[in-house]
C-alpha cells in the first residue's frame, strides 16, 4: 500500500512540527512555501518554493499530493479554492474567508450567541472620532495582522491625533476589557463529528506576542466548561476538520470573551508535544488525513516559554534536564520579535 502524500502550505515552525508528526505516522510530506529558506523543508520529503499566486507552480504542487492543509491562515483564498478544485483542502477554504477578517470573525462568533469584546468598524479618521466611547481601545487591521502587527493602542482622543495611518486598509476598534488573564482552548474535530479537546491553557503575552503558556490554566469550573463548549460550538458551526484554537479574554469579574479564532495548530499548544500522548499536531494530521481518532490524554502538566529573537542563543548552549525539552526552529536569521524556538518543562 502506497503512502499518503500530504501537502502543507507554509514552511515555518508550525509546518516543521506538522511534518514531524506526519513522519511518525508514515505519511509523505510535500511543503509549498514562498520562502526559499523555510525551515520546514528540513523535515519534508519534497519542497517547492514559489509564490502563492503562481498557478503553474501551485499546479505542480497539486500533482504531487493527495490532500492539502496549511500552517497559517493568511494564504490567499483564491489559491486555496484553486487547489480545492483538484485536491481536498482541509480545513475548508471558505472558513478562511471568515477567519481572515476580524470584523466577519466577530460577527460570526456573535451570531452563535458567544460574547466578544465590543467593537466597531473604522474606515477613516472621522469614524475614530465618532467612536471615542470605545476608548481605551485597540485599533486593528481587519486582515493580515498577527503578533501585534497592524495594531495600535488608543487610550484617549489625544492618541487619535498621533497615529499615522493612511486607512488603505479597513480597521476595527475593539474596546479594552479589564483583563485578568488570557486562555486558549485547542480542539481537533474529526470527519465523523467527534472531537479531542485539550483542557484550557493559560497564556501571557509580551509586546502582543505570546511569551508563556501553561497547562492547566488557573480558572474556575464555569470558565473551563464555557470555553470548551464554545470551542466545540464554533468548530461544529464551521464544519471544521483539523485542529483549531480559540483564544479568550477573562476580565476581572470572570466574564469570558472570545478574542480570536486560529484555524490551525497554535503556538499555545506546542506544549502538547510533551504534555499529552497525542499532540495538537498529530491530531491535526490524523483528522485531515481521515485517520482513526485516538483518545487524547494528558500525561503531565507543562509550561512553555517562547524563545524570541536573541533568546535562542543562550538556550542553544543550555544544559537540558530530564523534564525539559528544547525546540530550535532552525531559522536562518535571528530577528527581534521573531519566534526562534520554544522550551517546555513538564511536571506532575
């Protein structure tokens, strides 16, 4: 019996970890990426370098694969649709049309009677001045922003005058909540409408980039139950196949709000490689490739630290203990605010 050929769009660290999980399951991996130095190529059976809009190169990729998934959600929708006409793309491309746009994403979440922070669409400076009741707030591009990119904190009217934005893009203004903590729930939905759900993970961000994650999250049972039920409801409504992450804000009164949905494996779930019998990456591969679902169990509690920029250098020479795991993403160049690796500690 010939091996399944799984195509992955994107060649960063998520692609690397997906490829590693797939190899464990004896699946061939073909990576397509627009970065010729993409680290995931080191873990693949075949690597194709090209633009996501290069139809000829994409067609070459299609001919090499049986099914396709992706490591990040900002691949052009037209590219995903083109591939999907020839080989199945999972999760389905139309999901990205919603999730790629912060305004549509929040409208979708609210349509399920799930709370988000208050928000308003902003198309120009006048809209900002007309919505000062949303301050303090965060102005965010509706598309393509991540890790704090395309985001501006506005505390008062004075900040509106200081920002330099051309409004070529659309924005939303989100009202800031009195934040107590942030958590995420990682869920894998399989084709037969069954799930594997990881318990909530507690997250700490620095400069709007995830820095620390820990499982279990220090939350009450109501938040635990609500966050997992909402994640299940979202994945079901999307008819989602694969691993998905729902990020939440919890305010000082223990109200919970959906912040964002990530239609892919997620940074906060990296610790599942060491904390669970089946990682978020393996569950994703199993789901998109139509493999059997295996009951996912936590073996250890865990803490993870993201190694950003120069952080990576001291960890490359660190003596590793039995309960510690160092992951170097093997990126060619160290840059400020760039995720270079992570470090996980497990404990009982």
